[in-house]
C-alpha cells in the first residue's frame, strides 16, 4: 500500500483495537442460511422436537417416530428407530438430484503441481469400488476399520466406503506414533488397516509404512492391511507383507462395482475417534449414524453458512474430529464442494493458503487460532499479495482466540466483510455447541458467543450453581443434543465417570455433561471459554485461567505467542510462568518483559503478574498443535520431564530448560 494510506491504516488499526463488538454486514445477513433471531426461542419452545429440522436435512430409509429417548439417560438415543445410510446421504442423493457433475472434493497436494478433483459422480465410483474391495477382504457390517492416512483423497473415500457397508471407521491421525496406532487398533479389536507408503511434508517424502508396520508388530490379533501408493517412484521401495495389499490393485478388480448402501439404524455406530483424556489411556469416543450426521449437517448449514454452490475449506486434518465433521460429513451431506489440502501453510511459501483461496475462489475458511497467530507473525504482506474477495465467512476452532488475533483475521483475511464464527466444541460433542450464528449475532472478539439454539450451556461454580456475569466458573451442558457421543467404546463406566459424574444428580435423573473447560459468561449470555480446567492456576488462593493470562500477553505489542503454566511457589502456592515467542523484528529483552508484566497487570490484575518470563523461539506442541503445558510446568518446577515422545518438536524442550536455568 502506498505511503499516503499509512495514516489511514494506523487510524483503522486504532479503531479496531478499541472496538469490542462487530455486526455482520447487511449483505451477509440477506443471504444467510439462518437470519431470523426468533430461532433461539423457537428451539426453546419446541425442544427436543426442534431437532427435527436437522433430521430433515437428511434422507431417511425409514422415518423415525421418536426424536429423543431419554429412558436410559445419560445413554440418550436420537431419532432412535429411524434408518439411513451416511454414504448415501453424502453422495448418492446429490447425484439423484442431477448434481453428479458438481465437485465434491477439490484436493490440493503439497507439491504445487498436484491436484485432484472428484465430482459427486467420480466420488460415487471410487467409493463403490472401495466398498466392494473392502467386502472382498472380509470387512463385515460393524467391523471396525482403522485408517492411518494423511490428507490424501483415499482417506475420505475409505471412510465413506466403510459408511456405505456399515463398518465403523477409526481414523488415527497420521502424525501419531506407531504406539498410538497399536493402542487404538487393539482397543477397538480392529482387524483392518488402511494406510499408505508415505507422504510429503515441506518437500520431503516421509516414510509412513515403516511406522505403520512398527505399530502392527505390536498388535497381537490377525490383521489385513491395504496400502495406498502415495509417493510412486519417490517411495521407499517397501515390499508389502503377507497380509498387505496394494490399494490400486485391489480396487482395480472392482471397477464399475455398485454396492447397495447398507441401511443402518440411526443409533448404529458411524465411527470411533480416539481422543486424549486426563489419564494416559485414550478414550474411544463413539458417534452414531443419525444424530451425528443430522447435527453436523445442520451446524454446517447454520454456523458455516454452507450452500451447495459454495467452495468451502476447512484446513484441519481429517485425523481430528474437526476434519471428520467439517471436511467430510457435514459439507458432503449438504452437497457442497469441500477443499482438502495435503500440506502446511508455509510451504513452499508463507502465502500458500492465500494462493489456494484465490485459485479456488474459496467462500468459507475454517481454521485454528494457532494458525492465525502464525499468519500474524509472518505478516500481512502474504495475504495482501492475493485476491481473497471470494471469502464470505471465516471460522476458528480448537482453542480460545485472543481478541487481537480475531481482529487480525477479521481485517487482513476477511477485509472487515466476513463474519467470524468462533466455534467452541469438542470431539465428544460431534459438532459446534457455542458460537454466534453468523447471520444473526453480534460478534465479540475473544468470546465464542451464546450456546447454539437448542443447546443449554451454563457457567457454574463447584457446587453447580450458576456464577454471576463476568466471574470464572465451569462450563456445563444440562441437556442432550443429537451430535453427542453415545459412550466410550466398550467402557460405559468411564463414560459416566469422565463426563457425567461431576455435576449430575442421578437420584433425581438430572444429567449434566461436564466438558472440563473453564468459562465465563457476560450479561448477554456470551460465553468466553478459558480453557481446560486442568490448566487453571491457583495463585494465592485466586483462580486464574492460563488462557486468560496468555490472551493478555499475546495482546502486548511484540508478542507472537505465549504459553502460561503454574510453577510451585512457596508463598503463593502457584506462580505464573510465561513462555513467550516474540514477533519478527522484536527482541525478547527487559523492555518487552516489563511490557508483558504491565499488560497482564492491566488486563487481569497484579495477582496474575508473571513470576518469570522466558523468551523462546518455539513452544513444545503436540502434533495437533496444542501446547504441551504439562512439560512447561515440569520445566518451571525443575522436575523430571514427562513423556516428550508425542511432541512435534522434542528438541525445543531442552532449549527452554537451559534458558530457564540461565535466568
Ligand atoms: C473441536 C476440537 C476440545 C477442547 C475444548 C476446549 C478447546 C475448542 C474452542 C476451544 C475455546 C474455542 N476448544 N474450540 N476453546 N474456544 N472455539 O477442538 O475438539 O480436539 O476434542 O478439543 O479444545 O478446551 O475442550 P478437541
């Protein structure tokens, strides 16, 4: 931008910094899927029948007669006697409507010259072939098929092939270790594995089959493995084992196959998704066919404002729940075009995402705060190089977003024209729970928003009493919803213990779901999620959210990212330790440290003042991008370090340790 505009820019920046609420543009509201504010009351009055509208977004083989069965709460059933097939709903019915030549999946490979497009017709062909091939291998209804695949089209294809024949899938994120794969396959008694030879990461070919094989070595029961050849000649020349088949060979035998979609009961398992809990053993979250699909379709429609003619892009990995719900099931159920990207945002250049948005005329972008903070750190020149005017809506998910990052996203990516939906939800929830509806709600940066229509969420104290506006408490959900997990796989007791024990009163049959997140609520009923309650600090008897402190620190000029943990402290019980990454062009010096301390004091109070500020180039992160606070706590307390094997960047730990010790 020319020098003349610089003053204007500064003024704009200052105005944005002060503005704490935003309205969607009239233009957006006019075209929004949901724009009548009456929807909240309507859902309230008709609950639980209000969810019929979600079920109506699907085609049922057999209509349900009861929306909710709460007889055996908290083992709720939704649309319990209805019957349907998820793959039919995500593919066939769009073809029957004459939309077979419209694009279902636009796949963008990491190598810039590699792309693949699947129309609904083509997706139908490939899914049917794959379903026939899986049957030939012996996959039967209700057999759990494990997928250990990166972001290649064969992943959603295999998922939908399973859905077609009524075999639940269990997708293990490709970045997870061999151990993680083995644990999950054993836990689910899964006899089938779909994996690949390798994939690309920032230009390098990674050997994936080696990892898969290592995992398989630890699985005692018999298994059959299908291997997708992703790398071709650049592969590692693995010979396939006795129980391993090449995917292309396998499906070639089934060209033109048509597999009748298997009619499933609404409550039949669609998939399992393992997620980490407070204990070491991962939890097998069970999602079902009817409620889950209805809920993801409805939220994709209402929150992400997806229409069939859109080109919608969620940049998550399908290995996580966000990818399941909002790359595969929700968007395809609505018959839109879902973009799928194999690579990282900074390869080959830091403008890769913006290049894709421009090339494909992406209409919605759904990403994570951690990515947005990286974009901020890299600078606005990268998005500025591209025409992003096709964008209509922006979304974020995965962790709290601080107002500064929200505003940066709103301004530099959305050009102040796109509503931003900050969606709070969890693997267990299946879909969005707390967020504004983009065509209705005032947006308040930093606050996810009110619970969605039909969702009853509260912020309570340890006794389950609602807290006053502005006070921190615990988020609870006191009514079931269609997308909820039904149980933890083969572990009903743990299901009750983990989610229902804390706040329910089984004697009076009052069941309250506890997500283990801290939150606060304002006078308008907007919920700000403060983060997992296992991350709450107790400093001199005061409860402080690490997320709240981090948000304050990230709000300081010169800070790109921060993680806060509690370190043991003789006087205070716990003290605040802050690990901080600086923005390019800023030094981690005494001035910045003072700025951070002042920033925290300003935002929260002297009680939250960091005891120590450690500047670092990187934070230890899990492969899903979440900061490993526990390790930072161990460093702060100079304790022996916990397990670092699941880190994306294990080397960073010793570097940080040294800095702490030198301070
Ligand atoms: C979808 C997903 C769930 C946890 C959840 C919370 C955090 C997710 C958030 C958010 C604040 C948001 N979280 N979205 N916190 N604002 N918009 O991320 O599922 O991987 O199971 O994580 O993520 O702490 O409890 P999952």
